[in-house]
């Protein structure tokens, strides 16, 4: 379209301003290439990415086995509808079932779609009387209307009210509040074992077990949203395995297919059988490309020992960040589970993100004050050290500026 000449970032931004709806707040950089934990912009500048693909690039940018699987599959079969059988989809369902709790899979394209499927299945279970779902404050489940209604953050509801009826929100980590919210119309409990967008808040000890007991006592469906935590992010295949508490339904996406769009809902067989033909579908869900990419992701994680690596990544970040916390008054709290890292600050963190970008380090801020890192499981120790050094410099400089301003 442009004679083989690559446009500059400024030219691409101009193109977006004219033709793309501005519903995203974008950094003024156009990324054109990625490899591992590095990305390059249109001008050839290299960035260290500690938040690759919003957590979707679990194996880093362009992981070789995933790239090869996609290339092979594109040359064989790109898409067929789910009215036909596909070997890759069956093999992926088997792989996920065997590594989790033995359930059956429904495939879709995103976390929000997976949550929508879980909501529908839970309501099918509760019919005819029970339809209410207890979800958590500070949670995030997606942008579609069911998932948005389940999300316990008013800022995402603003402008779209009224939300769908049937959702009640209680504080995360408070099992007594869940118990108090259960009534004769309740059908399910929906929770993230670690609240990601909510600030990397980890379920307290005993909390998931208490929810399991409540669900069993009241015959409720227990749903774990593992869209961000699944596929080895926390050092286990799925975060719930840290607490040895099984859900009835689990949702997956983000890192499921190594950066290729894919989502899944896994449900125990007795639940799954309620979802009959015609009740739910996803046109592109479980397509051959996504399934081959996901299988390659599973293979990569196992062959490279990346579950153990996730735990080691967390400990290396912990070492750096605890040392920083002792010297930097801006750091209020550090929360880490595997390669899922939250650094809560005493002030707004968006300026920190911008200053890191200026030093070609990519990080994220959520909940205004939490620097969130979701590094690739393939990140090297040297890259961790480099990223922590830059982050340390930025935070110490910010603390010094604050001290000067206050004096």
C-alpha cells in the first residue's frame, strides 16, 4: 500500500487519528517488531517489555514454536466452523483438562467471551429459580455486558447503566460477606484467585477454601476467572492450584495461545452437559490456528520448565523490589505470585509509566497507584536486572523530586 516503505510513528498516528475510533489511550509510539522481551518501534528504537501484550504474550514476542505452528497451520487450514471436528481443538481440550480438574472445554476468542459462557452455564444450572451471581468488588471480568455487569468497579459501568440484573458485589477476601450475600436466588460465586486489573491482589489463605465450602453447602457453582493467572503465569498451571481448591468452572484467555487470540471455559462434566446445541457458540472459537498456537504454548511451557521459571522470576523481582522498598519511600507494598507483580505506590503511578517509557522500559499502571508487571516466562535474569535498574532509577528520582517539593 505504500510501495514497501515503512511509515514513521508520526505518520501511523496520523492515520489512526483519521480512521480509527479513539477509544484507547495510546502511547505515541508505533511498535513494528518483537522478539522475546524486546520490541522495536518504527524508528528502530528498542524497548524492554515487562508487560508484553497486556499479559497475552506469556512466552514473549513471537515465540519460535508458536510462530512455527501458526505458519504450518495457515498453510493447511485457516478456519472451519464448529459444525465439523478439528483434531487440534480436541487435543487442546485434552491438554487443558488433564492439567486442570478434568473438565470439558468450550472455546472462544477472549476472556470476556469465556466469562459470558460461564455466566450462561451457571444460570442454566440454577434454573428455574436461581440466577444471581456473587462477584467481588475491585474485580475485572471483561467489557461485554454480562462480564461488565459482573465486574465490581463502578468506573467501568459509568455511561452504560443500568447494568444487567442479578449480580451482587462483596469485598474480595471476605468469605463472611459472600455467605451473607447468598439467598434462595443465588446460583454462583465468581472470583479471580488473584485480582489482576484490581491491583495484583492475592487471595488470602483460606479464602478460596471457604468459598468452595459455601458453594458445596448451598449447591452453587464456583467459578474461577483465570484469564490473567492461567497457563503458568503464577508458577502453577492455574493459580487455584496454589491453594488446592478446585472450581466448577474456570475461564482462560490472554496467555492461552502465546499471543494469538484465544479463550476457553472449562467446566466439570455434569455442568458442561447442560450446554446443549444451539444454546451458545463462538464463530471463531477453537479455530485451527488458535488451537495449534495454544498446543505449542503448552509444549513450550513444559519443555522449557517454565512453571518453575515463573517462580524463579517472581523471586528475582522480589529480591530487587524489596531492596528498593527499603530505600524508596514511594513504595508502599509489593505483591508477587510467580511472574505476576504489583508494586503499590504512595502516589499516582501513571507518571512513573511515562518516565519508564522515556527510558525504553514498558510497564503498566492499574488502580492509579499500582505498577503492574506481567513479564514473559522466557525473560532472562539479565533482562529482569535491567528492568529493575531502570524502574529503581525512575522511582528514586520521583521520590527525590517529591522530597524537594515538600521542603
